[in-house]
């Protein structure tokens, strides 16, 4: 028997009240007397408990009120779970009407309770939009090529990487295309570091970090701007490099490592980015298109396809063969450090 209304029910909440009386007295819980919603008028982000969050859903105020109400709701003692199901904003009377659904412990089924709460809305630029409006970046990512100029191939690779990284495009205030490279001015220093780290991991870039004091806050504390200098190497996947005096090919760059293999061998060497910059050199290779006429035990017979079409016999001990070479077929003959390298013809 409910001690409040006297009705006989199968199960009492807390052994004293029927579900109806419990909900009349306590509801499913309580909300603050007023919900204060701060929204950025530019991007729809909202502020809650001192932090800014990205806009939910379509960025409407109802979505923001629902999230804040869900986080602010204090469930009653005997509520097993709850959820704010819907929100209706009454702009004229500056209030929000919310429907909360929940379950009481020991009681079958769910119950709904409607709450009406005073609502105050504020418009304030979020830090990202404020910086974008002021044109003041938190970080600059300076991307440069190995020899002072960024190749077109590297530019495309960098732009593709930027487009595929979540949040990076939205954090860019401006892009400055320079002869020697690209400067990205960004709102978020963490995303700038993430971009530089990915270029190090997947492109073997060398990254240097520096800070420059650019002003003072209202409380007198100085604030600085992060500059990330990103220098790309001369090599990329598929490049030929000098490794300890021999020609090698860069087979893969991933997870901060450069995987190389000497031409004519199967063994792969794994170098860190720092090791690769120290040990790999840009080779000056003499290359000729040739026809492989014959391969004997001690000699390889070739005919040059450039110049005077000279015929030459190369000592087998001085030739490294890479891949499958067909007798009578065209090939590439590389000469480097008194060693010949015979490679299959490049496919176009």
C-alpha cells in the first residue's frame, strides 16, 4: 500500500510510494533552475563548464540544449537510468520544454516526465573563430624541400595528406605558396604538431620546433606562437639512394622508418628517419639504355642504345643484377662507384 495515496500496487518504489506518487514528488530527477547556453555565432560550437565543444547535429540550439540538459540532469535516488528525449525551445518566453524518459528501480517499463526550465542564450566567438577573425595563428607549419625548393610531386603529396587528416583543413587560417615551399598558418598547435608528425612518419621529414613570443594576454602573461620547420628529404618510395657507397632502393617509408634494399640483393635494412638523413646520400648516376645480348659465366654482353650503339663486355663480378633480365631485351645500365647495375627497363 502506498503511504501517500493508499493504493495497493504490485511493487512500491523504496517500499513506500507507488510509481505515480514517486514521480509527482521527485520526478525522474531535477534540472538547474536555468540553463545557460553559450553558442559561437560563426561555427555553432558551444561552451559547457569552461570548455568549447564542436556543434552537434545540424548546429541548432535545440541540439545544444539537449546535450547540456543531459549532462546537467541529476537523477533521483531510485532512478535506474534516464535520457533527455526531446527539447522544444520557447524563444518568446525564454524557456525550454524537455521530455525526460527513465526507468525506476524494480518497476517494469519506462516513464516520461516533462520539465520546463528557464533558458538564457549567449552568443560568443569561440577561440578558433576569434583567432580566425583576428588572423592570429597559434602555429605555423613551414614545409620546405631538400634543396631549398619543393618539387611538384612533394606539393601534391603534402596537399593530399592535409586533405585526409581530420580537423586539419578547418584549423588552417591561410596557405602561403612560396617558391621554396608552403606555409600553413593554423589555429590549433596540437593539430599542427600532428600534421608535422605524420609527414615525419610517412615522408621521412625532419621536424624542428621553435616558439616565438608574440604578445601578452589580458592578465599580463606572455603567449607565444609555435613554428614547425618541416624539411622533406631528397628521396621518396622508389628512389635510388647511396647507402654506404652502394646503390639502394627505398622500398617503403612508414611509421617513422625508411626501409631500403641494396640493388641486386634481397636483404632489407630499416633506418630511423634520423639515420636515413645521415646515411643516405643523393647519388650521381650515369645511366644508359641497353640491350642485353648474352650472359655468360664471367661476362655480360651489352649493346648501348644511345650514342654510337657500342658493344661492350662487362665483367660479371662488377655487375649487380636487379630483377629479371631477359636476353635480347632492353634494360637500364647504371654506373656508380665503379660498379654496374643492370635493371629491367622502366615501364611507363
